[in-house]
C-alpha cells in the first residue's frame, strides 16, 4: 500500500531490520541518538494554566518508545455478512513506557494517520491463530484479525504482547498466552500423580522488549520434568 512509506523495510525485533520509529514511518531524516530520538509521545491537549516546561521525570513517565513493529494485512469482522473483510496492508507497532507501565498497540497507515490505538493492559485479549493469523477486539467490541508476513513476525509479536501484558500487571501476577494453536490431544489425559515433561525457552526482558534467550531445553536428551 503506497500510503505507508517503506513498509517493506519494517521488521520485527530480531529480524535483522531496523525498527526505530524513523524507519517505521518512512522518516529519512536520521536519528543521532538511535531509538531515543524517535520516542512516541501521546498527543495531549494544551494547558491554559501551565507555563513551565515539563520536568525530566514527567517526560520519562509519558514518552513511549517503540518495542516491536511489523507489517501486517488487516481484516475486520463484518457482523452483517459474518465474515472478515480485508482492510489492507498496514503496520502494527507496540509502544510502551516501562517506568509508567503504559503500553499501546498502534495500527497505522503513516505516522500521522492511525487506524487503531489501543491500551494494552494485563487483561488485553490477544489470540494466536493458525496460518500466521492473530486476533483481538478493540474497546468498541470490533473484532480484528492480523495476517503476518512470516512465522518469525507472528511469533515475535505474540511474545511481545505477552511480555507487555506482564509489565502492565502487578509484580505478583502470572500472565499466560498460548503461542501455539492447541492441537487435538493424543493418548490419555494427564491425571493427578502423573509426571510430565515439557520443552521451554526463557527470554530476558531488556528495556521492555523481548531480549536474548538465556536458557532452553529443545534438543536436550531429556525434557524438563
């Protein structure tokens, strides 16, 4: 879609492509300070009473930085036809401020033209679907579905949503998100007293982003029990 400059150059974190807001929205002016120079600050109405500049602490708790971005094909559920209708090729970005625990999902055409802007809280419902799809509902109850360009982008976006929900929750809250579409069970169900094994992969949280893997067991002789 021509309305989104350089969309084909936007890649999710870890894809080897740049994901700062300048490249995300086709800004070719450059950024001397990297991602920090492209912080996304929510628009606020001008104040009639404030005359001083916001303090550094206020700026730190209001500015949002880019955590993840990827191109998507967006669909919206049409209740009259009971089918999803194609909206087009857009970008999806997760923005956040770890200090203030504020996070947003932004679906956009350009930096100035947004289609959706949703607050991500600990109970934000995102569903991973088969064939590179993922779905969610907005505050008005509209049902949206996103088609990703690759399994890497679909998985990376889902992991970032899970981490963002965790960062938005109280520290003692356990957040879960199914990253794979459940498959039909084989064999007998797990019962009380059974010993089960599982495969796992652990990621570090790095400034609100899903960071490097610190431990995993796929390929090891025995699963974790």
